[in-house]
């Protein structure tokens, strides 16, 4: 399985603007820029998209882990908070905090704790945050 997304940027860092689109079309020319990343301007930013991906991935992984433990959630609500900090001459994502509110009829606390730990460690987005990054770069004329 492969999924794609693309970004287009024009201009400098602070005065430039960009757009992000996804293969599914859920995001299509969605605005992003300096103000959406480092201030509170309208549009999205990479950290928000990582937070959404991590929240969604973790929650689906948890549903699978709960199923293996014989539990079915009535609802799982996860908020992911991505922390972007100044690091040296640039910035780095230093932490992601997952906050989960779960409603699971008849849940066993020990089995729930084990399922959440497995989902946190095993969801693909958790894993990619420590993945080797490769790049194919092409200068077009």
C-alpha cells in the first residue's frame, strides 16, 4: 500500500505561502504558511497533520488490541499534541502526547493498560517518528 500527499510552496519563509493536497482529495490545495505554523493564522501545518495522523493511527491500533483482548469500545477519543521546540539552529518535534478517553463496557483495567501500551508502541505513525528518512531530490527547469 502506498499513499501520497504533495506540497507546493512559493516565496520566502515568512512571506511565502503554500498548499498541501492528499491523494484522497480530503485535503486539496489546503493553505499553509509561516503564520499557520508559528502563529495562529488560517490553514494547516505539518505538526497539526502529524498530530491528526498519530491520533487516528493510535486509536485504530488500540481498537485492534482491544479486540485481541476480547473488548469492544463504545468510543475511543484521542487527542494528540505535537510539541515543536527550538533546537539548535532550527526546530524539532520533541514530543507527542496522546490523551485518550475510552468507554469500554466491562473493561478490565489491566488488559486495557496492556492494550494501550501495545497500541502506543505499535501503531505505524509511532514507529515512523523514529524511522530512517530517505530523499529523492530533483531540480526541474
